[in-house]
C-alpha cells in the first residue's frame, strides 16, 4: 500500500518506520528540513521497544511530491491540523476513495480535519503507551508499544476501517477498533491528562510522577476529574476505576516523557489546551468544574510564557 504520513515527528516517525519495514511504500512529509534531509540521506532510524532498525523511505517537505496515495495519516500536533489538512486537500495525495487517518492527542483534531476534508473521508486514531521522542534528525525512539485505537469519525466499524486495522497489525502494532468514537478518544484522554500536565510542570518522567507521593495525587486527581466529566457526558468507558486504569497505563512506560514535557524542554508551545485544558473546557460547558485540570493547564501555559515557547 502507498501511504503518506503528514507530520513525522516522534510518533509519526514510529508509524513511518514500522509501516516501511512491513514493505509498504511510505512517504514521510514534514516541515523540518534537517529531518527530511537526514531521512533522504541515511534513512529513518527507529530504536526502542520495537528494536533498532534503519529503514529506507521517501521523505519530502512538499506533499505534492508523493502523488496519489491509498492512505494518508495525519500525525501533526493538534494546533497544526487545520494547516496540514489544507495542504492535503490542495495537493495530489487524495484519490476519490483515499481515507485520512487523523491521529492527535486530546480533543478536536479529527473534527478540525473533517471541517477541511469532509467527515466521510476522516478516520480517527488514538495511540497510547509509546512514549516516543526524537533523538535527532532522522532518528526516533520509543519506550513502549501498547495500543492503536481506530474508529470511523461518523458511524460504526466499516470494511475500510478493517482494512486499515489489518495494515497496522501487519506492521507489528497492537490494534483495537471501536464503534464508539467517544470511548476511543476518552480512554486515551484520561491517560494524557494524568501525565501530560503533571510531567510538564515537574519535569519528571511518567514513572517519577507515579512514585512521588505528592505528584501522584495530582496525577490521580486529573484522571478522576476527567472520568467524572466523561460520566456526566454519558460516555461509555471500559473501566470503573480511573486511577487504577491510568496507573496501569503509566507502569508500562515509566521512562517516558510526555509530549508536553518534551515541548517545554524544546521551548515549543505544547498541546496542553486540548489535553488537560479540554477537561476544564468541557466541564464548564456542562455546568461542572475541573479545578485540578484547570490549574495544571494554567501552570503549563505560564511556564510556556516564562520559557518564551514558540
């Protein structure tokens, strides 16, 4: 299958390397010129939980170079989705039947993509338990390899979604498909809330937050608030104890630094607004409150300003 991956940062590089290793024609599309140049010259190196490999693939900063693809994976950060979706729409990547799999943290990414590309074209992916980071241009690492959740943005599981499921499973990923898009998104969102903000503020890994007597309470409160808001929204979740759920998740990637922390370390603006911030926002819309997630969001935003994040 011919696959374009728009946004090949840490997680996009994991997808690109493993899908290319499985024999697919992969086009890595990214605005980071040094990364593109390194992939062109030496291939893409991925090390960590899936082993250590260097794979050859196609790399470009111009989406039009790839031509029509069978699948487009949109793996940018949430704040870049609209611009990336426009670049996809205005390029030659899409055939009439090409689905776009939108994979972002937090809430809102796939809906933003659908506003540009149309709801019928968009699939939703939620990926958790990888703890990926960039070691340098053309070189990514990941601490775990837990679960890829897939669903249609509109409606239940379809034959095209099952085809995409088989593609990912064939590349070595553990995959689960969902009829209920809200369950798919919120189960991962609870884990993001538990660790993204607390790790970012404290500059600790997931395991360090879990083992600290005070930070672990903050992490648990973030998860409990998110669970309470999901309950008010009548979202079906596959567990009843949110704290046990996020601790089991975190125990599999103790050395991981969530993307919010990595962004702060690099003096980049983070996705805190669509992670912990989304819980406070949805709570307000429901006439409820999520004070811990609101406070965590405010502290991360203040830290971004202090660091001069761009």
